[in-house]
């Protein structure tokens, strides 16, 4: 493993130099968190479909357990059990709208990862950085367990466990555990753990921060230690169910899946699970006694257990839904944790938006009404008041609003419209509106997919590194 | 499958044009022999070890079920369940001895397959063509089930089922079923089915031909039909045992395999099988109640069933050994078929050479003495007389010898020495003489290997074709 260890040292030292000004030691996070032996234990795999012209380039990297779909280049990096999805990248000739201008793409966009160390991180969507629209660049960056890098080019940064950067360009930042950032361009900032921020220039700004004490139970991250807490335990307890999926080359899928739906063969399906029309179940999703109505989707690293989703639901990357009944078009954002109870399931009315990084962990029965925005940490009925607002009420705000630890300023209607537009976009992209001929999305296009399996050198000084591999159509 | 079908038509038409002068219709053989749907059913795989710098290039080809090890480039070709081994290719700077001259290699040698259609064919060893030593070229060629292309560049030729070309350069030839050719450069020839020929310029010439009637029972090949006969039935009956090996990604190997031996994870191991020190069991070998003594090897597509091999045995590509007891250093050549019986196993004395393409199918007990050369078709004790000679006797021949259907001319001692040298080379290359530190061979170097799995486009016009893939160190 001589060369692999040297590569890890190089990546850590480079990022440390960058983040030293924040008094941050990335090295501690990297070195102590990954047992070297696992980097040689898992294969990587990439999907081949007729809808995604393949374009992969892997050089001097370890890709253990990682998944790739769509154009991607990886150099001098460690991607440990990461999901790198490139099925929403822009194509040559596509038009990108930016502040009233139309920008035409020179070339097909590529996800480019260089000198980075990503652990169980989801990379998805496309670059929103107008300086570099043909490249979704992840450069000299460390991201920890279950972070999401969504439509966010990032350079010289550290992302804590379960953090999300979304439609943002990030430069030389440290993002704490479970922080969520959707905020255009951000440079040289230290984002505290549990900080939630959705900001669009002068239009609106939503912010909330979990108390450290409350958050620590769920996810705690100290330098030099593995992240721990309820989130980690929850995932660890279900890890074994994935084992069999990775051991076999071909997996016979259920014949109960409608022609318009797709269930990735690397998803766990247990118990009495129902898959409706136009449903998308992504790789590393986990369904157990889950009823998914028409056009619902279950994205990477999400868990839906003992729950019923009426239809057109978005269960975003890393969201967890247990003992719940969700109405039509309920949206559950990134890494949210919705824990109802067997004797009093959580119910959520239609078209309600559960903000990314929301924790609902019931200690008593709770019904969330339709058409609301919900955030923060909710355990009891009385918590709901300080952690939700009806979308109608929010739309009428123009100025400032403080509710509990949440602060909002700007145009409420712009915020609500932006969110609802985005949900419609997600449903359309995932194929929820397929009519048998038109409006194809991921559910229809990723139905017929085959996976290529790649492995590192098994021994010698190159042990753990993958050969240089280039694949194109 | 639009593009794949077009490719098959193009390959067939090109080869037909070349072989028309022999009144040969390659098209009939290709088109009727491969059900199109299977070309999309099996994955291909290539081995990554620290001893073989990877160098693969696949373009516009179907590789269903094929295995690759060592540098190889495949373009516009169909390789259906073929084994392409490149672990004996020459390296940059290596010296090739040719007729008293030393030729230094400019570059690492590459197996280059272009415009060809190979079915279950083994390609191994290296180019012996002094015009093109850096390329082991297989161009515009069709080869049928269980043919061997061993150290033999070949252009514009057709190889019938179970035929072997060995250390030969072949140009515009048709080679009949079960013919074996080891004869330097051969152009524009039609080699009849069951013709065995080992020839080295003016030094020696060994030839034998099976009677058509006798051979037909074992292997018969008519244009427009699948090959049939005892050989095919034998393999078909054991096909299912391989299924499980291909379904799983990782396979736990037995802990009874000595550190100095290797058993490929794509080999079938059944019953009470013993693997001695320095043993090599290659992919797609089949062992059932097989006892392999120190330094024995079991090469691709060989079957060793209810048999005991004392040690330092070579069981060459495609050889079958059933109910037999082989003494030390017994050599069993390519595609030989040795069928003893449970109540009277075949016994073969030490250092006896079973010529490639020999059929021993016992109808009564038979002991073959040590130190003999054996060829042809043997069913009874009395057949042995016309189908064997002691190596001592053969070494004394200088001139001509006819025995049954066998004709020999030249230097018997040169023939025997060449054969024995080659057996020593094979044993050394396979690691039979490893002493714990020195004399490593395939058995030691292919012990730690991982396999990458590649698959074709699953749907659309490109269905069945593989993306363009380039892999190097």
C-alpha cells in the first residue's frame, strides 16, 4: 500500500495547508477515520445505459465501493463508498440560465474530482458556477460520512458528516456536521455544525441552527474520532442488508415492478413493499414495508421503513422516514430524520415541505397539517408551533420573521415559489410525470442498466490503487 | 442490436472474401452458430495483478463471457466466452531468439485482435512471427468452439472446433475440426479435420491423421450446424457447474490451497480434490475428485475427473483426463481426451508424452509404459502398438518411420529434445519449480488477482456492444 498511503498523506497535507487559517486540522479527520484495509476490500462500479453516453476516467485513485453514472473524471483521490451520479449533467448545446442571461454549453459537462477524499458522500446534479459550467469540480476537498455535494462545485474545503452543500459554490470553507448550505458563492467561511441556511442574494434568507446539545445525540463529530450518534447507529444496524446485493453480479428484480418504474439493483427491498407507477428507487436506498405511490422517489442513502407515501413524494438523498404516513407531494429534504412510532405513526398532510436536515423524533402522537414548511427539531406536538409555518402565511411575509430559532428575511412568496418550482423539477427529472410516451425521467431511463465492476491492484506497492481506466462511447 | 448485427455481417463478409478461393463459406459457420441473444447475456472480465501491468483497449466489440489477462487490444470483433491470456507476452527489452539471432523487443508485446470472431477460443503465449514480435496479431479470423491459438499470429483464416495452431504463423488458411498444426509459417492451405502435424523445417516432421469416421463420433462440424459429438456432450453436461462461479463477485477459496499454489476463482473444484505445492489451476479448469501432486498444472478448459496426477504434470489447454493415474511429469497435450473407466482406470507411466489431440477411450484395461510418445486413437491394448513409441527408440531414428497412420521423418532426437525442452519451459513458466523464493511462475504470480467486470450496453441500437474502454497502469 506504499503508493496509496503516500497519496493519502499528500491529499491531507494539501488540504491542511489550505484550511490552516481556520485553525482546522483536516488531517486528523482523514487519517483516523478510514481503516486502510477497507480501501482494498470493496469494488467500485459504474452504470452503462443507452441514455448516458459513458465517459469515465480514473487515474491514481482508490474508488472502494463507489458508484458512478454519467461523465466523471477522478484523479489523485480517495472515494470511499461514494455515489457519484452524473445523470443530470448539462449536455453540449444546452442552455444555462444565469441572472437573466442564457449561456450555451461548449461541451458535455463532466464531474471532475481531483486531490480529494470523499467518504460515503453523494455527488449529484450539475455545476451552478457560471465561471465553470462545463465542469462540476471537486478540488482538494475532504467530505465526511453521508455528506451531500449537490450541484455545488467545491474547492479546498472540509465538509463534516451529514452536511449538505446545495446549489452553492464553495471555496476554502469548513462546514460543520449536519450543516446545510444553499447560498450561491461562499468563500473562507466556517459554517457551524447544525447551521441551516437557504439564501438567495437580496431575495430571501432562511436560517436556523440546531442547539449543540440537541444535535450531539444525533450526530457528533470530533477530530480524530469516528462520527457517532443516533444517525450513525441507525445506518450501522442496517448495513448487513446491503451485503448480499454487492456479492452477486446479477440480481433478479421483482416482477411486481411496473414498466414505468425502476428499482436499482443496489437498493435493499424488504418486507411488504409496494412500488407504484413512475417510481424511482436509487442505489443504496433502503425500503422495508414501504408503500410508494405513483411518481414517488427514494433517493440515494434514504431509508423508508414501515411507511406509506401517497405519491409524487420526494425522499431526498439521505432522508430517513420510519413509521410515517405522508400525503401527496410531501417533500422530505436531504438527510432529514423522521422517526414516528409503531403505535403513533407520524402523519404529514399533502404538499407539506420538510426542510432539508429536519429531525422529527416523536415522543407523542403528531399530525403535521398540509401545506406547511417544517424545520428544526420536533419531538412533541408543542414543538411544531416553533418549527413550522403554513406556506400561505409564509408567502405573505415581506420583511422579517423570527419563530423559535428560525429567522427569515426577504420575500416569503419568492422563497415558497422557488421551493415549489424545485420540487416540480425534481419530480419531472425523476420521471414522476411519465405518461407512457412522453416526460421520461430517471425512473424510465435507468431501468435498463448494467454495471461494470472495477477493482484495485490486490498486492504490491500499488495495492489499493486502481489502474488508469478510460471509458467512452 | 442494430450495430452488433451489422458488425457480425461485416466480419463474416470480409473473411468470406478472403477464403472464397478455398470454396469456403465462413459466413455459414458464424451466423448459424451463435444465438444473438447470448452476446448480451454474459459479462466479460479482466484480471488485475501486481505482476502484469494492465494494458487493455476494447473498441466496438462484443466480449461476452471473455477473460483477459495481460496487454490486449480488441477492435471490431466478437469474442464469445474466449480466454485471452497475455501473461507470457514479451516485455520491452526482452530478447527473442530466432534462427541463431537475438532480437531485442522495442516495446511490451500486445495481443491485438481485429475484425475477428472467436468462439470459446483460448489465446495464449506470444507471437513467434519474427516480422511482428511486438504484436500477437489475430486479424480477420474466425475460430470455432474450443480452438486454441497458441503463440500463433493468424490472418484471414478459419479454425474449426477443437483445432489448435501452435507456434505457427497462419495466413489465409482453413483448419479443420480437431486438426493440430505446429509448423512455422503456413499460407493458403486447407488443413483437413483430424490432421496432426508437428514440423520444424528440415529437422523433423511428425504427421498423423484421424480417420473421418472415427473422428466424427467425437467431433463433427458441418457448415450451418453447431458442432456435435462426444466432446461437445461432455462439456455441455458439465456447463451448469460453472454457473455459480460467474454469479458471485467474490468467491472464498479453500484454505487447503498451499501458499505456493493458485486456484483461479473461475475454476470448478468438486468432490475430494487435492491441490499440491506449486500447482496452477487456471480459469475454466474443472477438477472433480482430482489429486494434483507438486507442480502439476491444470490449464484453461481442461477437465480432470476421478484421477491422480503424481506431480509436475502438464494438462494442457482443453485436455480431458477421466479415471486415470498419471506418473510424474506425464504431459497431456492440447484437447486430448483420456477416458479411463471406473473399474479399469487408465494408467500412464512417468515422463510419457501424450501428443496434443490424442484420444484414449478405453474399452478394456490399459497401462501405458513410462517414457513413451503416444498419439492418435486408442481404445484397446492392441491399438497402443500402432500409436506409441518409446522416447529412446524415437531418439535413435534419423530418417523415416511409419507406424499405423503416423509418419515421421527427420531427427528423432531433435524431436524428443524439442518436446522435452518445451515441457520444462511450461513447468517453469507455471511455477512448478518455485522454491519459496526463486523461480516464481503463474502459480505464484496469479495467486493474488482481482477481476474487473465489464458489460455491454443493455438496450438501444448499441445493445450488445461494449463502450470503448482503455486501461493501463
